[in-house]
């Protein structure tokens, strides 16, 4: 293969793949037992970070950016006038292996535009993964896209070689999808997702009886939604997300602030800002749901359909539920500790361990590394100093904002001045 | 100021041998110092400790029964930080551990325990960074070579990771600061010391030493790194927090064109 041609293809097909945010390379259990190349056990590694601060852990490319669909939000849509290219299967294999050997990456993330048909495309994605595993003895991480509408047989095969499979639902509501991607149907996204889910359940059950059952997508499956393209509110987005976590056993739902790439009048125009702060708040909510024991309806419901931008969702919840505070750090259970604003799960575990030795006071908590700036209004500890004033929610919020500097200060003050 | 200073040879076994002496002779006002970074106290007496593997093993075994598995690896990690005066914090930690019946390594309101946990965390972070930031370059004699300059002495900690991952290629990771490296010859990993040509520039890929295809893959990687960036989300502050500037000179993707 000519170097220049590969170089050009890589530029085009990496550029087109970058809007997929997933870069996770963790959670697989593929250890190097055959003296081959690579080892994907447990923890993932971010080998570098782009200038936008996102992790680079996988070689993230499209097999091709030729596509028969015309989804308004997508750069590779049929009607967009961009350079098109397609990799050969062997080219992707060579790039992956050579990047991996130099410790640039944890593995491959392969997606594709849809050419000819769903199955035709899926077949090629599977061919790359198969070649890497069987011919190159590669044990690194492979993330394949499930092409909407792909057949069950292909999805079955894909999971045998890939660590993770994902299909992006992109638009949080069916109505939005209809507007922006009229050729696509929700069912087409759901079909491969259901197949993968069932295969994983079956694999786990068989594995208990027969230890040598071949692995099936050991790192599970994930999906992605675009934020701010089709007018949904945070309540709708998180409900959809919750639905997918609960019903399809997803490992992750990713939220991707819409980067304007077209002059289509159904969408935010080129030049308008990427909703990065909103994206951040959605991820925080996602974490509260998955790790902090919150139910999504506690944070977002019919009364609170959007997340506050100026404070984090946990603080916002606490301010609406002041009757549950203050919490005594030395006696409260784990569930309630996790609900104190300014306490992450790491701090919670440290407190639980440390308080077995002695009662903790402000000094201990400060050294352990708790964000007392927020936490102090919601807790008491082994000290006669605590917040005695009966402060209202607004007052507490004001005090906290006064004494903190958000990394989003600039974004926030811009947004405020819009309404001034 | 301590009355007595125990001087050890800089190895972990040497340090543990010194700890053994502290307990054996019931020394109260005592400090432990590395022979290579020694600072003399005006009125203190120095005693050089001979590294004794058996004594070291006894201390280590005792510690393992007094600490959780996390606690004992934190102790080792903290030792590898090579921070000034770290031996004395560790000694305090060890004394505290031996004085209690309960496991103490989670007692984060004790100052030495918290300190050890914190330093171990930064050493752990450096270990993880090295697993991420090592960039191999293929030499003419088919060895994947990488040079690093970590803040802490993490080579012993990353050995296992690289051995498991790159089982089918010869590789070498060289710590320029500490002048030793790891070499894997497809069978085992060895500690090595190397002499480099006087003019050798670790940050350059010199055609005299490196394979021809090496340049191509570096170029492809640099291109990929640029193409995968989203310009409208640019956030250099975040970028630098994740990839601190001191590491840039050994990262292929951060080399000037």
C-alpha cells in the first residue's frame, strides 16, 4: 500500500469518526495467554489527550465514510459535500497492529458509514476484528459499531471477536429522530442491541456451566445521544438514558454536545457554541444514577425538567431537600454520606474507614480532601463549630457561588449576559 | 535533630534492614538516610547499615501481617517516590503499625498514614502515566525502544504490565534520569545499564539507529492525533492537566513537524 494514500485515508476517516465520544477501553477480560500481542484486562489506559482534552485510547476510525443515509446531524450524510474514502480490511489491521506495538493505543474502535446495506457493512467490520484476533493473535481491545439493521447472525459473530459493541441512538426521542433522520427507524437501532443483550445473558449463563464458552463482548455494550440538536429537555434525555440502562443492561450511555456541522435549518447553525456545560451536567446526573444511589426522578422530574447550569445536580437536589440535612459524618450510613454535596464516593469510603479509629473533625475532613466549601452547610462532625444559622436554599447557594470559582465561569457569564 | 542516623544503600532491602536495626536496638531518636543523598547532622552519629536480605524479609513479612495488601503496596510505592526524608515518615508509619493490634493502613486521620496514602497515590499516578506515555520506536536491530524520565522510580512497577502486553516483541524502556532500564528478550525481563553515544539525543528519531518504517508510523500517528481533535471544543487547560508539559518531549504526537 502506498504510504501517501494510507495517510490521506487516515486523515479523512479519523476526522469523520471523532464525533463518537466513547473511548473507554476498560472492563474487558482478555488476557495474553498465548504469548501473542496485547493484553486487555480490567483497567483501560488513556495514551494521550487531544487539545480539546478528550482521551485518546483507541484508534478511532471509520472503515468508510460513504453512506446511503442522509441524517441531518451527521458529517458523513449522503448530501454533504466531503471527500470520501474507504479502508481495505488489511490496511486497518496493519495500522492497528503497528500503533499498538508502539504503545500508542489500547486497541481499535471501528465504525462505518453504511454502504450498500447494513449487513454488507457489518460483515466488513467483523472481518477486521476476526483477522486481528485469529491471524495477528491480537488481545488488545476492539470496539465495533453495531450497524442498525444488521442481522442476528452477524451480531453473534461480532461479539465473539469484539470486546464492546455499541449502536448510537443519537436522538433521544422518536419524534426528533423522525425529523432529523427520516430514513432511520428506532427499531433498527434496537434490534442489534437486543440481540447483543441476549447473547451476553446467554454467555454468562453458559459460562457458569462450561468454563471454555467463547467470550462474547466481555466489555458489554454502550450507546450515545447527541445533546442540543433536536430540542429535548434534560428530563427527556435522562429518562431515555435510564430506560436504556435498565432495559438493555448498557455499560455506558454517552452524551455528546452537538458540534454544528451543517447549514440545515432544522439544526443549530454553524458557529453556535457546543453545549459543553450542559453535557457535563448530564454526565454528573448519569454518575449520580449509577454510583450514588439516586433515582433519576429525584433529580429530574415534571417540576424540574432541566438541570441547573450554575451548580451541580447533587447540590441542586440537596438545596431542594434541606429537610434531610445536616448529616452527621460520624454516624450517617453510606447512602446518606454519598448524598452530601462536595463528597465523592472516594471521600465517602475514606470517611467510612477513618471514622472507625476516631471521631472525625473539620481538620481531619479537610486533610482527607473533602470540598468543605460545599459540604459544610450540609453536615456536622466532631466539633462544636457548625452552621447554626437557619439558612434558606437561596442563601446557601449564594454563599457557595460566592466562595467558589467554576471552571465554566466564562461560559456562565456569557450565558447570563445574553439575557441582560 | 536525631541522635543517630542509619545510612543504607538506597535499596528497599537496605531500608528494611535499617528498620530491623531500629527495632533490634530499640533506638528512640533515630533517622534513616539514603547513602546517595546524605545530609549530615551536626551532633548526630552516623552508622552504615549493611543490607541483609534475611533481616529485610523478616521485617517485610511482619509488615504484611500488620497491613492489608493495599497497605503493604502503598508502603513500597511510597519508598519508590525517593522523596527527601521519606524514610522517616515510613519509619513512623511502620512503628505505628507494629504498635497496634488493628490494621492501621486505613486510619486516614493519622498524619503518617495519610501521608503515605497520598504519596503512594502520586507514585501510582506516575506508574499509570508511564504505562500510557511510553512510546516505543523500532530500532534497526528490531527492538522497540523507549526512553523515559519519570519523577519517581517507577520502572520496577511497570515491568509486569509491559511484559504481559508485549510478549511477542523485543522491547526496552530506559530511565534516563536513573540510568538504568528494562530489557525484554522474548523470554524474560532484565535490568540493564547502557552506554549511549555522547551525541545521542533521546528526543530525536535518528535514521542511523531507527528503522525506516518508524518515521512513517510516527507521521501517521501525528496525523491521527491532529485529525481526531475537535477544534470547536478546544480546551488547552484540560489538555495540559492530562498531559503535563514535562512529558511532551518523549511523546511522538507532541513533536514539532
